[in-house]
């Protein structure tokens, strides 16, 4: 199974494929469904809209936190379709990483002309 850089490279390649076909301007849900289709096509196991449990002072709190996609039980993906990524978007993903067992995330904004301008790789 792929890990780390190899895994994120495959995910980014899939996101680029989606962006190449759809371009900017759609809702996040459209990109999510298409990205999952691409991930399935290249054989990467993934789950959509994964509920994230938060442990606070030894109690598990079931909040309404959801990761858009988790790939191979290793990479958390948060999708956006916004004018530009803001510090609050990165803070959201870093908080998800801090509160979960995941250590690697991709923040992907599809509402850009070149997808590389909308990519952030974050590590806890």
C-alpha cells in the first residue's frame, strides 16, 4: 500500500484530472463525487463524509465534524470551492488533524484556474 508522498501524489493526480475535466465554479459536492470516482479508478480505498470523533478530557464527544474524504486510512482531504483559501481553512484542517489520529491532510480548492494554486499539504 502507498504511504506519505507517494499516496498524496496519486491523490493530487486524481484531483488534477477532475479539475481538468470540470474546471472551477462548481459546488464542493460535485468535486467530491468525481474525486472519489477517480480514487476508485486507481484503486485507492477511501471513505466520504467521515464523522470525526473528538476526545476531550477522556470523553468521546460526537460532534458534527466531518472529513470530506479519508484515503487509505491515512490522508484526510478537505475540499473547498471558494474564491481563495484563507487562514481559517488551513486552521480547520490543522484542527481536524490535531483532534484525530490522522497526521497528513490535503486541502484542495477547486475554484482556481490552475489546481496547483489551490493545493495545500498539511502535516500534524
